C-alpha cells in the first residue's frame, strides 16, 4: 500500500503547483494490468486496471508539468 491517501491526493491535485502556480501535474504511478496467456505466451494486449482507489494507491510521485517541482514523492514501493 502506498503512502498517499485519497484526501491528500485531492488536496494536492486541487492546489496545483506551489512554486509556479500551474494546475498541470504529472503523476508517476504503478497501474495493475492483466495479460491473457496461453501456453506461457501472451495472446492479447494488456488490459489496464484504472480503478480509482488502486490508481491513487500506486502513485509514487506527483510533480508540476511546467516547472518539475516535486509535490509528493515516496521511495516506498506501493505494491
């Protein structure tokens, strides 16, 4: 489980960048995916699981897209 919870995520997303005032943020996150296998070989494309709670749980960095100021960072693996 990651260190970011939903209320803190909402607060950071709504506040935007505290350094330059930009509202455009970049999120780095681990997103779960599913691959169908047959005989240990992939037989389709990856289906990404973008459910809200898992998305927020996987975020390990939030940065400003304009000035690259890091607003949240965690070196703890969220998975």
